[in-house]
C-alpha cells in the first residue's frame, strides 16, 4: 500500500515583483494556513517519507511554512510539477522512489484537483465532495493506493482517507 499526500500550495499574492506567475509569493494568510496544516499533519501522525514540490516560489514557500508547523523535512524540487496537467503528475508519482511508502507532493491547481479525483475510486467518506468544485489552497488530501510500487498505481484504484482543510482548523 502506498500513501500519497497531495497538497495544493497555500494562498498566494496575485502578482509578483517580476510579473511572472512562477515568482508569485505567498500571502500572509498562505503562510499561516500552510503552517497550521503542517501542525495538523504532525498531530494526526501523518509522516511523509519523501517530498516532491514544484519549484515555483509559492510552492517552495508553502513547503517552508509547512515545515515550521510540521518539523524538518527535506523536499526535492521537481520542475515538472509546475502547472502540470494530471497526466504528467501521475507520471511523476509513478516515477517516485519505491523506498518511500508515503509521498507528499506540493503544487498547483487545476492539475492537483484532477490528480486526486482521477486516483480516487469510491469515496465512502465523501471527501471528494470538498475537492470536486475546487481544491482549496493549503489543503491536503491523503490518498491510499493499493500498490507495492509507485509505478503500479492505477487510476480510480485509490481511496481518499483524510482531507485536511485550513478552514477546518480555526486560528
């Protein structure tokens, strides 16, 4: 069984100093939310073995804020995650190191929303209802996948077992 934690970057500013989307920083609320989600993940005992993140500024800053709440983790920045469609994200996950049983991936919508919905099969907990209309910023969906190797994960085979929403955590 593999576990994939899918985290959308936290709330970002609309613009950057350079005018490039890639360089948009987190908003104050984004820093707060990502740190709170990191704390909650630690409280729930959800421990990633590996972290793949988009190198875009808002995703990299999300990881930094998450770490301040969760504790030290070493991310690997994967350029292919930046604004990738779900097909590319599935390929990236399938190429993850099999030594990691629990992988945290940090990046962007709309690809991340579609990734979760495409990997999830039946959702008795109805977590997908919170994602289908938009994957909230700084949210983490925990998807369990019945595979011994990342290369074996199949669409619609997983199950969303937890969803951490910043809006549920209060201040």
